[in-house]
C-alpha cells in the first residue's frame, strides 16, 4: 500500500509540474489518500495547514475536481509510453537547458574519436546536473564497427546505476532479440536519444519511482551526442525502438501513431532507419502476435543488412 501511494503521489506531482489541473481518481484512492492526510494531521497537529509539508497528492482529494472513477494509472516504464505514440513530456516538466552542444571531435580512428566523445559527454555539466548524486550519465555501448545501431529512449533506473544503455529488463529482452537475429550484443551498437534519466520529483530524497518521457528540449539537447555516435560508428542501418526514439530522430509531430510508421524504412543522418516497437512493449504484451510484429521489422533489418536468415528464423512467432 505504501508503495502504491508513493507512486500515486509521485505521479500527481509530475502531472502538476506538467501543468495538469484535473485528474481522475478512484474512490478507493481518495479514501486511502484521505487516510494519509488524517494520519499526518494527527502526527503534526500544530503545523498550520498553509505551511504544512503536505504532499501535493494529499491536497488532491479536497481540491481537485473528481471526474470519473477510473483507477489511477500505475507507473509505466518509458517504453510503455513509447509505443503508445505519446508526445514528449511538456518542457515545463524538466529543468531549463542551455542550447544544444556543438560537438567537434578530433581527427583519428574510431576509438580515438569515441573516447573524445565519451569524455565530452561525461564532462558536460548539463548532463551531470541532470543526474542525481551517485547516478551515471550514459553514452552508447557496443562495437565501433557495428553495422546496425539500435536507438532507444533514455536510461532507466538500472541504466543510470550501471552507466550503460539497455541493461534492465527491456535491455535483457533487447539482447535476446539481437541474439535471435544471429548477432551478439557486442556486434551491434546500442544508444539512446537521452544521456540521462529524465528526472521526476521524489519525496523526502527517496529513489525516483518510474520514468517519464523526455521533453522535446531534453531530446534536442542530447541529440548532437547521438549524431556524433552515428558519425563515429558509421553503421549501415539504424533501428529506432519505440515512439520517443522515433520522434527524436524523425521530428516531433512527424507521425501520429507508431503503428503508422513502424516496419517501414525512413532516414536519419543519411542512414536507413527502421522504426519498431520498444522491447518493453513485449514485456507488457507477451503474445506471439506482438512478438511477431517486432520480429517482422527485425527481419527487414536483417534482409537489408544481408544477414543470413534461416527458415526457422523466418517462422519465429508465427504460431499465433
Ligand atoms: N529503455 C530505453 O529506451 N533505453 C534504455 O537504455 C533502457 C530502457
């Protein structure tokens, strides 16, 4: 119960920061929140209401118009939003940012240029200011000779701890997808639109619960670093994983639903770009039908990269 309330409180704070004035809250949640307010009031009866450290959520039952009895949405991992083709979070949801960096790398081989880029990103004060103490800025990982580069949305909880993209549950699934393509994770390059995990308010200095999609400004800030990685690695093909990655690469408002543009070839930085669903779509939709949709997109990538495709691979997930 405590975690659920914590998550609800965080989500209400995020929505408030994003300018949302009305929310739909179930009777059950309102009752639970009222109980929290009452318990707090009992614990600190002498604190005047106006200055009391009440959670925003605690104020909601009294102040916010309750429209419907829909259950509050639990937190979703970034990709759960990604495939829903949601727009980027409103810019007000994030701290103000300076202009996007201009990246100039030294001449030299790929390793030299990537190392210089890595140093640039790790020493970028804007990146550092956007991660919490003890957490890491994240740059892409993989072979500098990769023929295929996957692009995701942003580091999540596990990624900002390890400083590597796609190492959490969605990342483990991505690794399996890569292996199903007959490749090793170390054969490809894996990057993200963002170099930091988009922050959300936390309560009492506790760990951030859940993720929010990056704002347009955040993505614009980090994009030169992704472009530089594409420039250094020079892959033959790009694969955007999920709606946010697709928006970052193809432009905001360039499509309505991911379903309209996935499975087709687009272009970014002069490279063919395949758009598909984010692996966490599969984490939430375990049906063979969903797996087959992504797999068909990846078969197109394999075909274009002239990777060998066995009959068995062609038939993966066909038993609907
Ligand atoms: N989701 C992403 O889009 N990127 C990561 O690095 C991890 C999860």
